[in-house]
C-alpha cells in the first residue's frame, strides 16, 4: 500500500454484467498506522468511511467498512497470512503457494516383524512338498522371507522384516503365506491383515516382545463364507509372528553425511536441547531467469530450510532476480554435529492448476504437471559455527545441470548458534552420534539404504498433502534422494579427496627419504641428534608427539576459518567433468538413453572397474604373502623365516633395547656411500613369497 495514495476498497458485482462496480475506498497514512508487537493484545476493528472522489475534488460517503489496521512483525500470528504487494497478480490456486509456512515431518517408526513359523500349511497340489515363504506388504513396501522347502506342514523362518511407518497409522500390515510352484508362479495359501495399532512400542533393547499366533484366511473366501465353514478354514493354518514398533532407533530420512537430527523416535528418550539455532533468510542477488513470462525471463523465488523435524518455507517473491525475504526462523539444537540445509526454488504453480505462471510450464491442457525448478542449496554444519556469534554472509548458489555447472546467484543469510549448556555440549562429543540401539542391534548397509529410501518417500508424500503443499521434487532435492546413484564425477571427486588426505603422509615420506639420503646435511645431523636423545630418554617420545600437535594447533588457530564452508565446485570435480559423464549422472533409473550410448558407458565402467580390480588384487596379494611366511606354502622361505625369528629372539633378549634401536636408526640414516640402488634384502625376500593369485582362473 502506498503511503497516502491507496487503501482497501469495496466493490459490488452487477447481476447482468460480470464486472465489479466501484463503491468506495479507505485511505490510510502509513505514518499514522499503529505498531503491534506480540504479546500485545490484538487491535480492535473500527468502522471506516467508504469515500468516492467526485469530479469537483470533493468526496462522497458511500458507506462504512469495519477493519483493523496495524504494522506487525514476523512474530505476529497474522504474519503467515500476510500478502506481499508483488503477489497481487497471482491467481487461482497459486494464492496459497506464495505465503510462508512451517511444516513438521511425520513421526516415523521402524516396524520390526519377526516371522517365526507357520502351522498346518496346506498346499493346493497334494503331490509335492511345498516351498513356502511369507510376503509382508505395508503400503508400497513389500518384503519377503526366504523360501523354505517344507518337509512338514510347519515351515520355520525366524527372519526379521523391517518397515518404515508414520503416525497417524493409516495403513495395515498384510501378510500372505505363499507356495513357490515355479519361478514365475506362486500359490496363495493364506492371508492375514493386521492394523498397526495392534503392535506394542519398544523403547529399549531389553524388554521382551511377546509373540502371537494369527489365523490365516484363504484369499477371496474369507468374507464370503459364514458359520462353521468359515471357522474351519480359519483354523486350517496360522502364522507365528513377533512384531513391535521400534522407538529407540532414529529413523533415517536423509543422508548420514548431512544428518540434521539424531534423536530416537520415542519422545521419552529425548535429551534436553543444548542450543538454539537462529537463521535469518535475508535476500538473494543475481538469480538467473528460470522461465519465460511475456517474452522475458522471470524468476519467482522462495527458500526452504530443513533442520531436524521442522521445515520452513519463505514467501515467494514474484518476478525479481534480487528477492528480499527478511524472515527469521529458530530451531532447537540437540546435537551440534548436524547440518542445516537451505534450498532456493522457482515457484512454478502461481497460475492455478498445473500451469506455470507466465507459460513456462505445463498448462491445464493435459500436459505434465509443473515442477518447481531448483536454483541451488547450501549446507551449514553447526559444529563449524562459533557460539553466540552472528554470521552474515553471502553463499553462492551452485547448480549442476546436464549442460554443466552454473552459478545461479547468491543467498545472503544471518546465522547464529546459541549455546544453552556448554557442559552438555562438550559431553556430547564423547557420546555416540546415533541412539544406542543402532550399535547394540545394528542394521545392515542394505537394510539402511532401503529403509532410508522408504522414509524419504513417506516424508515427501505427507508434506505434499499439506496446504500449501511442499512438493515432492523440493523434498527429494533437500533430502538428497539421488546421492546413492552412480556418478563418474562424484567417484573422481572422492578419489582425489583420498589423494589429498594422504598427501601429507606422502610429503612426510619424501622428506624422510631426503633425510636418509643426506640431501640436506644440517637436517640429517639434527635428526641424528634427535634420535640419540629419544633413545637415551624414551619417556620423552609420547610427550614430544603430543606437544608437537599442541603447537601445530596453536599455530593454525590464527588461520582458522572465519566463515562456514560453501559448495566447492573444484573439489566436486564439476568444472572439468565430461559432458557425457554429466548426461550419465542425470540419466533415469533404469536408463532411458539409446542402446549404443548405454554400451559405450558400460565399456567405460568396465575399464574403470578393471583398474579398481587390479588395485584390490594387488592389496590381497601383499596380504597373502604376509600370511604365507608361516604357512609353509614355500618350504624354503618359511624355513628361512622361522630360523630368522629364532635368531632375532635370542639377539633381542641378550641385547638392550636401546642398543637395538640405536643400531636400527643409524642403519636407516646411513650415508648414501653405504647404500645401493638395488632393492633391500627384506623386499627381495617378500616379493618372492607365494600368494593365492596362482590359483585364480
């Protein structure tokens, strides 16, 4: 509303013509509007005159309008319903999608179903022994036990099936006992349908869960037969199950590398928060056009922040490449070793229905639904923040596309991490990252991947049903659904991360080799003196090592990072990636590319895997050679090594340890005049040892 130049108006719609007749307006001077800050009481509405300007410059009163006017803050309860002036052109169902909103992830549980056994299983064909298995289905999650050849009619499995469920429990667990007649045919032997509220909630590893028997009904006739016949069929077979809802685990719905919450499901097991995270989403600059609007590029940007179970969505700023939000949000922090993720998206649902405001997406004519486009995201690990310090910084928004890496703009944030209890926070560094059940009864890697994928789907489905919805493509991008997919670029990045990690050790090895070869006489002499001191006073070795690391830490404190890290395109290997590798990374699963392209990529993958295979084989060979020292696979080598061990034991027993260490050190640091370029005797002996590579096809 412009100061002194506008205000709310009233209109009436004509009966014959579909148009609004102007009745009058109320004009406010913004300088006179009162300010309200909660917990102030709400302002009472008042009657205001509706005035119409006449031709002679006067005003004509056309009625009265009751309303309340005030200037509020983000803490005002009316803030989520407030409109931005630029959103006046939004129409239809897009009105709700421009407002800010806070969401809460559904409460997720692990459902553990232990299939123990079945009883009185009757196969449909009498002339063969049944091969029985149990299939359990919960929504779109389907799991099966192993197939057991039943010598009797009471097969036994004792296998655990794990599901992810969300409160409120809307689905039922359906278990069927089936007979594997052929590789492509399974006969249904019985079925039972159980509500999730039937299962107890376990909050620790100690309580024992009571098992129960459930009667199985024949498929298709359980509800059609009444009386004695139905009871006979129900008695025919049953299944023995132990099931419970695991409340002591943390249900993974995001990558463990960027985890934002480590609390168990059961609220009774939560510990008090150790801090408060405040994030101010200020503005963005230099955003790229994301769609066409009236022949021009346009961007309708909004932000989504996710930490723990709380998601927040800012307002959508219409048609600007430099949006300003100035919205602040807070989260309770239960563990500083967690990550907050903030993403920026382009709103493609401002025109109502499936259309895109401005024609950039699918219209309402049966095309594919519009998807909110990614602009970029950032991650901030809370442990990298100093407590009680405000970080105001512009973070680059980097997006990887099939055509290459692009800088989409910058996002300006204000972040502060406030500590509530320093003792509790320091104590957390000595505790396991996840709840103790993850270590007492751990899941396999395969189980964790499958459960994480199911949890992501449940969270995306539930948040997509909110109003306004947080759409699936937004949730999947924030949760890194595709992080487990194969990527040549990511594999190269991880390889060079490992190379960089060991570069310090390699540099130290080169320095020590220079010392041993007397490249710098002064340094070698100093090392000799240090060796003599440590041998004469061995109790100084460990104190010297820790004092050295202490001094390094103090020296690096001056050059400590001043800002949280941001996306690094060079480390991610995004600047030098091949276009075909990018196209492969953005390919669907299963692939949708042409056959010759898939063949070429398969051959490339085979060559890479071949090199990895060679390295792994070399490592196995060295380990097997070490094992063969005492295995007598090579009798002469084992005999030599056994006698060497005997002589070494006698020499080390009669010789003081300091003398042995001094002789070994001086021999290692001997002058190049006493060296030869040929390999050392131990190396020659080790390379001649046999390995199991000779037995491989």
